C-alpha cells in the first residue's frame, strides 16, 4: 500500500469512527458539521472539546468558535448555517409551530443562514427571528441577556421610556441603545405577540400587557396581534420607529431670519427653520429721486399692492407665508423694476428641537423629576408624561416631569404638520444608565 493510499485510509477510518460516535449518542440528529476554520469546539454537557467536520449534533448540543475561526453546519432539512468567529450557538426545541426540526439559538456572536430550504427560527437575545424559505439572514447576539428575554414580564420590567402600541415617529436617543416599553394592555386581554422587522431580520416576541424592546439606531416596523388571532387576521396595531442617535443639543434659532432681496429679475429661495422670514424688498436701480412707489406682489392666493415712500420695503416675519411670489416696483410715471421671484420654503434639514441642560444654581428640578427645557420650531405641539406643555411665542417650553412608573427617563413628544412626530429621551440628572447615555 502506497503512502498516499494509506493516508487516505487512515483519514477515512477517522471520519467513520467520528460518525459512529455521533450516531451512538442519544437524541435525534439535527445538524452536521461540514466545514471548520481555526479552533471549533462542541459541548454536549459542561465540557468543551475540539470537533471537526462530520460530527452530528442533537438537541441540547452547543458549538463555539474562537477568534479567526468559523464553522459551517448543515441542518437535517438541508439549510446551511455559517457560524462566525467568537460565537456560541446551541440547538433548541422548535419555537415555530410551522417549522420542522430544532431551532438554532445564537447565544453569542453572529451566525448566518446561507440559504434557508424551508421556514426556520434563529433565536437570539432579541427574540425569535423567523427566517423564510430562500432567505439569507445574519443575526447577532450578546452574552448578557437583553431586556427582550424578559419580555413576558414587560409590564414589570424597568425600561427607559414607554410608548403605546401604534405609536410611530423618530426616537432621538443620546446613547447606542434604548430599552423601550411598548404597552398594549388596552388592546389585548392576556398575551399578545409583536412581530418586528428591521435591517437584521424578522422576529416575534410574546408577552402580556407590555413588551420591553432593546432598540439600536436604525429603522424598524412592528405589528401587534392578540393571542388567538390568526396569521391572516389584521394586526390590532402597527407602527414604525426610526431610532436616531441624537443628544438633542443641535442649535435651533428662536429668531426669524432676515433677508434683503433686490428687484433684479432673479429667482431667490429663502429657507427658514423656526419662524417665517422677515424680508426687505428693495429696488437698487430705481430712478433717482423716485418716491411714492408701489410694491406689487403676486401669488396663487391673490395679488397685493402696497405703497412705499422709498425704493425699499420691510415686511415683518409672517407677512409672506410659505410659497412662491413674483414682486416688482412701479413709479407714478410708469417706470417698473424687473419682476423678481422669491420662494419661501421650510428647511427640512433643520433640527426639530433643542434642549438645554444647564440651569442657574437656584433652579434645580426636585428629586425624581426631569427638567424638560427646550425650544422647538413654530407650530409644534409638545407633550411629556402624557400632558401637553405650553409653548411660548419664541418656541420655548419648560416643565418638570416625572417618569412613568417603571421608567428611568421621560419621553418628550413633538408633533408638527411638516416634520411629523419626534420623541426625545430626557433623563433624570442624578441617574446614569448603562445602556443609554445622558441626552443632555
């Protein structure tokens, strides 16, 4: 026997012995290790031992990879899973009634479904991710249990802030994550499920009265169904949230912008943020000695004519609203300026609110209250803790608000016809939170 043939024979014998060992263990086979890179270990109890391709896993078994290591598994249904470096996965009893076989629980690190041959579930610290047939999905998890693993006790678990199922908008958070309690006790008696879709995967969480979700910057959509509702039933509530990492410190002007425009025949665009602009319309090339001029302003809403003692006219903030206007000057003897166009438009890139954290030494919020002190754009409705806050003529609002029961912060809600709904998370000055930094 040649050396090459002998080497092949030894390798084949090793593989057969490994397979026989796997088959001799109790439990129904659920996956086979088909490829490894670097250090890959398996555990069927407490001890971890090195493993190699050909090992067959059963329910309860776990696999882990070290740094610069990976593993590929083929489930009994043919689906291939890639386990990335520094990861730990475990095979668990099926969580989806529609799926066959076991689920893969990603306890640490990341795993990727290369191509699902049928519907399956990946269980992470964020809940159950439902993977549809043909989907390619990567999910990640942390070793520390997230708030979602306590979802069935969501009503009693502490959270940063609380919203009601059906709420939508942009959530401004200073830190990297947010523990959000989503309540639905008025919509469902008993248990309910919330299906979440975001940039990572689709997952379903179940609980009673409320669920606490751990959210990270990005966009997500959700839908609520009560226990007993069929998959084809219309959701009891739906919503979408965009989580934005934003401290709320971006400056917002409380003064109207001032613009000087010349009647030169050009087209001008004036953007504003909080208040409509104040305009000075002038005719720089007016005839010498011209006085008692007329200023003409045309718009889709009608025409205006106003007298002006000079070739310059000041219009206060709000005299001209949003829209496009054509304007020109005329003299008593028939001279006219070039017709000039100005478009007044709201600046959609403008921040919706600014919060102030520094007060004088004599102004400190009582213990247990959050000092909500800020300014917003004109026309915004502001509320916090379920109560409307007064907004003055300069867009300023101030209040001291208690967090809702079980919450560590206050959510300030701002609603505007142009910008939609925005939520800003404001914290107790004396508290430091491990997941979300101060929003001041």
